[in-house]
């Protein structure tokens, strides 16, 4: 049967979400647990997250034997076997045509920033930027909404031929002592969000302008290419039809 899993993980513990030649991935640990439970199947993640990027709502699907019909029991067993850096939140049976990546309609990411000094306990989960103008960022972030060619907002060398993406909604707001960048799009290019956030923070600091952002978004001028660090980035939700 085809089963959908919703998980969270601490990305600072892994070299990324998907199996790769160098370093332990989230997928490796999940496959390891499946193997220990005699589930011989390949998992399909909804999308890739890089090293040090976290998730509170990552999704994957897998075809598992029908004798695992008690999905609550499977969830409990998996959580006992998984390290504390990975947790299964929900497991449910889905249509055989469901594909966690290709069936996804929207993906939501949040990026957390604070102006306060970080401690040893939160430095892997929030980014620190000392000074920026909140109103400038609120105005500039809206420029990313719509269909754009993000060729100048992705990591060079990634294997994407089509760099056009649709951003449905953006927002920037304060929550307690944190500032939150929120993006909802159909999908993202590698490092796209970190490059957008990096640019917006420069606008917030007065180093760049909204017009600079427009020029780069229209691919008229390559102005800024330094991504924000990965620690504050979270895949928070994957939405399906």
C-alpha cells in the first residue's frame, strides 16, 4: 500500500535530506529504520533540503507491505528506532497515484531571524542579523510574488534547466523576539530562498534598494549573490490537492 509520512528533523545533524555520496542524510536514517523493520522499499521525499536546513513538515511516501496496516503502531515503532533529530508526526494511507514530490501543489518555508545575540543553544536554528529596517523588508518581499525566472536567485551549477517558479504568497512579520520570512510557492530552486532572504536583508540594512531587487529579478543586472546562512530555514508545510 502507498503511505504518506509527515516528519520533522534537525538539519544540523545531517548533510541534507536526500542520500548523497558524502555525509549522512535524513533519507539514510529513514531507510535504515525501514530495513530494521523488514520494509524493503524506496522512500520518495517531497523535495530536497540542504545541509543545516530544518523541517517541521517534510513529506515522503513509500510503498509498504499491507501487514503494516496498523499505521499508528508503525509510527510509534519508527519513532523508537529513529534518533531524536528525526520524528514521524503522521502516517496515512493514500491513493496509489500519490507521489510526494509530483503531487505537491505548494511548499511553505519560513526563515527565522533575530536581532538579539544568539546562544550556544539556538545558534543552529535562528540567524542573527544585528540591524535592519522592518518596513523596507515588508515592502520589498512582495516583489517576489508572481511568476518569475529565478535564474539570478539560485545556486549556480545546480541541475535545473527551467528556472521559472511561481511564488503565491510572501510575508514578513515579527513573532515574539523573532522576525519571520514566509514564502509559499509551487517549488524552489537550490538556495533560492536563502538568496532571496540575503537580498532582502541587504535592502533592510539600506545597502541595496527595491529597484536593485527589481533589476536582478528581471535579469537585467546581477547585483547580489550571497545567500543567507542556512540555520534559520525551515520547510514547514507541503500542500496537496
